């Protein structure tokens, strides 16, 4: 399945490519249909020095904790729709920080320094990020996965995600964010 953002008008390489509801809906639809429960649409080519993508993540998605250390790469997430937690871990897997991000704020995004162990946990269905990361993309060196966390295809991954969500009090946090969104709609 192609994960490039649909191009602009015809063969015009300089056509503007918006980040709009159609792109977010396309990414979300593909995430819901994907067994990994996430999907990204690339605005970049792999050799580009700056990777840019729309990344849709569903609450059931397990993104194995990882870091971008060799080569060191900065990563940036900005929530366009929905809400999520960005979690930072120490070298043994203990949670150091869990920053809630929401399209409605108060925190919309986060920059993750090179070498920081991290993961993302979506708090609501339809969550979409704009993600930026140093390039170029090379699958062999893009990320280092944490040895203390199960691989995505390991049967233990679902249990790890459930335990992580419990330790982070995700249900209560998701309810609080939903309630805040409802309050914003009141006159």
C-alpha cells in the first residue's frame, strides 16, 4: 500500500500539498484497517534530509519504545486531531515523563531529543499527528528498539501495552480530555 501523500495538480512537482481533513481522514481510515492500528502518509522522499509525515494512531496501537540515537535524530510531534501521550523512559524502561498532547491543547506538540527512549499512546480514536524527524530515512539505522519492551509481533506486546496504559492512568486521562473538549463546546 502506497504511503505517499497524494500529489498536487498533475505532474507539477511544485504544487502545494495541504495537510487537510482529507489527508487526516485517509490516514485514519488506513490506520483503522491496518493490523498495527496506525498508518503514516509521507510528504518526503527517503533521501530527504527532513522527514515529514501525517501519522494516524489508534488507541489499540502498540509503538514499541525506541530511540533515534545513531545517528542522532530529533523528532517532533504536533497533534492535528485527537489526543495522545508521549512517554519518555529511562534506560531500564521506567517511565520518566508522560506528556499529554491534544489538538485542543493546552499542549499541542513535543520535541523529542536524540537518544531519548520514547513511545506514543493514543487516547482517542482518530488521533492524527504531524511528525517531523531528521533524515534521511534508512530502515537499518532509523531507530533502536528497547530490549526491555516486547517486539510488536510478540504476543507479550498486548500485555505490555495494557500494563503501560494502566500505569499511565490512560482511561482517566482520556475521560478528562473528552470532558474538557465538551466544556469548550458549551456556550
